C-alpha cells in the first residue's frame, strides 16, 4: 500500500506543481502586461492569451486535486436526515459519477482538442489545441485521484475499517486514526524483522 501512496503522492505533486507554475505565470504576465500598457505605453499581444491558457489549466487541474482531499463544496444536510445506508450509497454513486465525468473529459476533450488543432491563437502564434488539451489533462487528473480514493476505500473495506461516521469531521477523525494504526503496524513490522 505504501508504494501506491507514494505513486499518488508523486502524481499529486506533479499536478499541484503545474497549478503553482500556472498561477505564478498568470500573476507575473498580468503584471508585465499592465506595466507595459500603462507605464511604457506599449502592448504585449501575447500576454492575454498566455494568461488565459494558464488560467484554464490551473482551474481545471486544481478541481481534480480537491478530489484527493475530499474538499469540494457539497450539501451535507441529507447526511443528517437519511439512513446511513442511503448516505453510503450516495457517496459511492458520487465517486463513480466523478470518475465517469473524468472519462468523459478525456474522451470528448481529446476530440474537441483535435477539432481546434488547425486554429492559431491570436497574439501567440501557437495552435489552439494546446489550450483545449487542458480538458483531457484535467480528466486524467480526475481519474487518477478517483482511482486512489477507490483503492483506499477497498483497502479500508479489506481491513474492516469503515468511514461514514455521519459528518466530514467524524470521517476525518476515523481516517486519521486509521492512518496512525497503519503507521504503528508498519513500525512494529520493521522492528520485528
């Protein structure tokens, strides 16, 4: 399980780093465009399309990153009024739906990107396909983050640890307790060898 976690840590780091670079690029290029426009009285025609590309990549890929930590906004009122079995079924259905949406983004985002491969982005001179490839890239990120969640779910199921304590806070406490037990078992296994 450690190797799986390390792999997904590396994937998460890669996508998070790309989002950080995109954000830094947006800020720096916007500052340069504004400075050139108002201080130097010239315009950087390539600035706005590059900022747009950075924004699209950052926003789509960062949405996938929230899947790993389960930090997307959602309504939780149903969790308090519905039976536990219904809540668990809805959570499973939501995760399957998110994974299928990722597959949708990969498939149709790729097709849409291929349609845009002949267009040239104004001011930059590169093909529009590079802008539209953000959709399948985000789909890949969504699918990878969902695969990790599924692996963790089935690992907890195998070990008899179940989430679903009624609230996100309870789930988080159970997950922390589960992780602490795993670390303790690994340490004992290392010292026993």
